[in-house]
């Protein structure tokens, strides 16, 4: 908590005193990432009034996972252990203000198991006892003494080799061989060291598990405390609201009761005076005359309104009647025009039918005449053949030629007259089959005539 409080004014920046806060912790990389992603850093803004209690103005949540995506810078640390630093600056809104912050994450490298100090989160402010390290065990002391004795024996053996002594020196209790004893002690030392390494690994794993459990427990306790504070704060706010509403309700009830008690003290005399005034006014004759005048005026206004309404209705009906007459006249004229058009159309159809009938009759007559001509021609040809067969080849006589020419001219004139008659009707043209057939017969007749 920053202290002392600072005064904030509009459009002004202020730096709260003692606003620096540092946290030292140890965690695995995935635990750090999950915790920063799940749990934000909550900053509360309180208003400290002079007459009332402190009031919470707003809460700002700082997302710590942005630190993990910021740029890394190398720090000067222990040799062989690289250290890194990440820094992130940002602004977050809180209530009616804006909070500017700078967060820094320093990675100091891996923590050795024998250097980790475990602390109980439930005992705040008390240091936990240091754990038992490997150097304090009896096995480590024995192995250290054995290693020192081994080095002394090696130095002694080297001195004997340098001096050129060919005999083997005997030392130690019982006259045992130093080399054999050295080998036995070396095997024992190797076994002890391997056991120590296994125990050290087990101890490191157990310490890491305990550390993870403690970190998880701390997170849960911190979340529980934060939720408890939020719940307490909300309960306090709700209680204050209820208290204020109760006070407002009491004040309004008292005001309503006060206003309800006032009318009986002053309304009764006024009502009596008003009743007396009404009785006096009703007794006066001018009042009756005035009331009759008012009634007559109302009746006059009503009659004028009815007269005006009747006049408007009459004018409206007159306009509607004139419009209906005009519409009827237009309808009659349109019907007459339609009747004349239908009559003309029927006359044209009748004329076309009459012409078609006449043309059909002419066509049938022409066909009948042509059939008769064909029959006569066939009969003449047949008689001519019979005569030639009976008499044989006859000498050419120039006498009958004029009669044949006369018959061909009559036939040609008749064909021309039939064609002209059909064309004059207007029903047939030169493209019709019957006219084309007559033209062909006329051409044949003219060709026969030239021959």
C-alpha cells in the first residue's frame, strides 16, 4: 500500500510514494507461464476522505503474461549461468483515471536444490529452519576422510617409487598390504559416493515437489484471500447502500406523514367559504340569465356547425354528381366508338367473306371449264387418232387451219378474261396458284398459236 496518499487533479500526473514492489520466487518455466496467464496483478484505487471512511474507486488488472513476450536483455551474473531481464511498460484505465506502470522480470538462472529455503506460507514474518545438506551427513564426512587418506597414501607411494626402493613397505595395523587396502577403500568409497549421489537426486526431487506444492498452496491462499477481500468489500458496499436506502425511506415516510397532516388544518375553512359563495351566486337572477344565455349560445353554435356541415355535404354531393355525369358521358362515348369500330370490323369481315366466296365460285367455275376443255380436247384427240387409223396418213390440206386458229384465239381470250376477272376482285394476286396456272395456260396457248 502506498503511503501517504496523494491528491489527484484533472489532467495532472501524480506519482504515489512507496509505489515500488518486488517479489522473489522460484518456479519452473511452465508454472511461471501458466501462473502469469491465469492470475493478473490487481491494483486497487482507494479514495481517502476526510470525514468518511475509505472508499474503493476502481480496480485495475495488470496482465503479467505480456512480460514473457517482451524483449530480453542479458544481465551480468555468475559465470556459466546466464541471467536475463524483461521489461514491459503500459497504461491501464482504472475508474476515472489511468494507471501507468513498469513491470520487470529478472531470470537469475536455475536454483540448486541445496540452496532452496522452504518457508511456510501460513507463518508470515518467521524464517524457516535451514534444511539438512549433504555436507552435514556422516557418510559425507567418512568419504572426505577416506579421500584425504587416499591422497596421503598416493603421495607416500610416489615417494617410495622415486627413492628406488625395491622392497614393499608395510604399514598399517596388522601388517596388511597398503595397495590391497587402498583398493578396498576405493571400492567402498565409490559405493558410498554412488549412494550419496542417489540420495542427493532423491532429495532434490523431493525438494522440487515440496517447492511446487508450496507455490500451489501460496497461489490458492492468495486467491482465497483476494476473493475474501472482494466479498467483504462487496458486502460492505451493499450494507452501506441498504443503510442509505433505509434512511431515505424513513425521510420520505416522515415527509409524507407531515404533508398528510397539513390539509385538515387549513382546507376546512376554505371549503366552507367556497360553499357559501356558490349558494349566494345561485340565488342571484343575473346568474340564471347568464346560464340561459350560455345555453342559447351553445345551441346557436351547434346549429351553425350543423348548417356548415350540411352545406359542405351538399357541395360534396354536387361535385360527386357532376363527376358521375362526366364519367357516364365518357363511358357512353367510349361505347359508341367501340360499337362503330366493331361494326366496321364486321363489315370488313363480311366483305372479305363475300369476296372469298366469289373467288371460290370463280375458281370452281374455272376448274369446271378447264375440265370440260380437257375432256373436249381428249375426245378430239381420240377421234383424230381413230380417223387417222381408219383412213391412214392423209394429205396435208390447208383448209382447216383457219378453224383451229379461231378456236385457239377464243380459248386464249377466255383465259385472259378469267385471269383479269380474278385479279379485279382483289382477293387473288399473281402469286396465287390459280392465277399462276392461268398464266401458264395463256403462255401455252400463245405458243401453240405461234406454231
